[in-house]
C-alpha cells in the first residue's frame, strides 16, 4: 500500500457528531469500509472516479462514494438538513430540476458532455441530468451527510468545497450550480467558487447558474411562510420557513445584494441567457477567459 492515497473527509462543523474518516485508497482496487454514525452502522465503498475527468495534480484525488442508504434522511443531523428532507422528496426534486433543465434547452445539448454539478446535495440534480441522457456527470458537495446518503442512482458525488474544486483544469464541458451559491458566506466566496468553475470548464464550456432572486413572487412566498397558521397547516411551507431561519444570515445577505452579485457573475460569465422570474435568477453562458 505504499502508493495508497490518504484522504480526510470532515462534514460541516454544525453536524451533531463530527465524523472523521481516513480513506486509504490503492489506485486500482475499490476499498470497503464500515463507519458509525451515532448508533447506526453505515457501509460504503470508495473507488477511483472513472468518468474521464482526471484529478488535478496538487489537489485531492476524486472519489466515488456509494452507500447502503436510499437518501440522506438518516444522516440529516442539522435542523436545516432535516427540513430539507421534508420540503421535497428526491423524486419531487428530480422532477423540478429536470423541468428547469428543459426550460433552458439542456435536453438539446450534446449528451456526451461532461457535467459537473456544484453543491449537488443528495444528487437529485445529477439524476435529472441522467434522465435527459447525460451519462458523464459528477457532483461536489460540502455536506458529507448528504453525500454519504445520496442514492446510488445519483452516480458520482465528491465531498468537496466549491471554492477549491477537486477537479483538473479544463476537465468538464458543463458546470452548473442550482441553489448553492447563496449558502456561501461572502461575495468573495461566491467569486472564488465561480473562478473555480471557470478553471475546470473547457474554454468553450457552458455555465448554468440558478439561484434564488428577490422577485415579487419570492416576496409573497416569504410573507406566507411568516404566518404561524400556514406553517401548522402546510408541512412543506413550514420546512421552507425553517430552512430560511437556519440560513437567514447568508440568505438575506444574498437577496439584498443583487447588483454586487451580478457584478461578480459578469466577471466570470458571458451570458447567453439571463432571466429573473418566479423567485429565481437563471444564467446560461460561457466562461470569461483572460
């Protein structure tokens, strides 16, 4: 095992009980591990990523994680993650993402494209890409709880930081983020994440950004969620309100600095499509090159 790679994976500090795993990976053979999360056993396999995207020399090797749980429910140990499970089932989320992708014409793009989804969560976006016929898809998410609990059909998900992507330069054709940038703490973090997406994209690659935006529709949703009677009657709206409460600092900062974020977007993206409606900002474009 002299050529083994040792990778440390640590979930968010907010998790109720920290989990630190050292994965020893011999370059060719999958390795089986067993870990404990609170009182339950969780088995998973680690193997090299074999999608044609190679690891960047000075960065972490890319790993494929597959487990024996159908979704992240048992691993959702923060209040936000528990609310996320109530807000949408994986099936509902896959349908939503698929509808979004079709609305921007993704179903007409080259199915051979290598797709990276940043902040991929439990992998519903990856499943939506696969439903459209894209087979070479990979996700990156900071939450080990969601990655470990992702469905096997989600394909490949890597525990990683959007600001320091564990992929090689110019290794993907499409880089997409759906509702992940507004979780970042500062505009500088957003700028760094977009710069990383630019780095891993091919020069002729395609950016897809879908993030919450303070349109009249979203203001209405916020107003409804603030009513206690509505929260008691509708569990899904209560879950949404809980998620907003848990991320209020970053969420409010994001929504109330639109021009600042648009400036950052234009620094990294040449837009081909930009629309703001129904509480979402949608941008499709190409990476800005020096």
